[in-house]
C-alpha cells in the first residue's frame, strides 16, 4: 500500500502503527467507477450510515463506508481484489440510508464489473463461480433450476455431497423440483442477456 507510516505512539505513548495514505490525483479507475455507477464518489462524507445498516458488513473486508473511502484515496486496486464486492447482497439498504443520496450498491456493482472485465482473481473464488453458474442457468431457462444450481456448484467446487441435509429437507417438503423448469419467454430472456453482453463490451468512458 502506498503511504507514509509513523507511530501514533509518538504523541499518545501507545505502540500503535498508523498509516497515512496520500490521496492520488483523480484516477482513471475512479472515473470508470463513476461512469459505470452514475455516482459521485467524493460526495461521500464518511458518516458510516451505510455500514451501520449493511447486513453483510461483518463478513466484508471493505464494508460500504470503507469501500467508498478506498475509492476516494485511490485504492481501487485493493477494492478490485476485495471479497466485499462479492459478498454484497445488493439489498440496497446502504443506498436507502445514505444522507448524500449515493447509490452505494451501484458503486460496488461497478467495481465488480470492472474486476470481471480485468479478469481479477478474487478472494471469493467460490462466490464468483456461483454467480457464473447462476447466470448460465438463468440464461438457459429464464429461471433458476435449484437442483441444477446446487449440483453444478458442488461438482465445480469438488464437494459433491455438500449441503446434502439441506437438499433432503427441501425435497421432503416439496420445495425442490427434479425437473428443470423453463419460462415460456426463455427466448426473450436470452435476447436480454445478449443485449447486456453487447453493453458490457462497450468500455465506460474514463473522462
Ligand atoms: S452513508 Fe453515504 S455518505 Fe455516509 S459513509 Fe455511506 S456512502 Fe458515505
Ligand atoms: S447493498 Fe451490499 S453493501 Fe449495501 S447494505 Fe446491502 S449488502 Fe451491504
């Protein structure tokens, strides 16, 4: 991490290392995130209302307030590799709570899209794999085939018998279908996917 290290203990008598990170000039990465998300990152005043309401914050290395600060300080590379962009549930609680009306979930989504575009290795490789399988099944049938999703995910992660208790419970309650189900408009769903793929192929403006 770039920055200047010093000991806060120089002033307060404690051996606690503090790192001062010098802000970079307006970076290309930040401009890309703003273009993709439509949000102004420097509007964030670090009030932390987003993190206080985030149901996934305890599992994130960069909870939403910290993610915003990282972007402000030019630490986009750290955020690209973070687990936070994959553990975000996209529940939008952060955005609803933000007094500056920043759509924080869209900011995290923009970083996630850029991570995918750059082939960035993730700390949450299993979550990334889960997303891919989920989207493939959705593209195929227009809805999620639970058995296919669970089975494919288990096989792809080398744990064929994982969550077997959950599987038995769902089947016994009639909550899991063995038969793949497709929506009638599956062709339209595939057209939507093709359209989004075309949009993603257009890189966001960095200006
Ligand atoms: S709630 Fe909004 S202003 Fe407050 S820290 Fe989060 S993003 Fe920044
Ligand atoms: S959208 Fe993501 S970051 Fe925001 S509150 Fe929900 S889980 Fe947390």
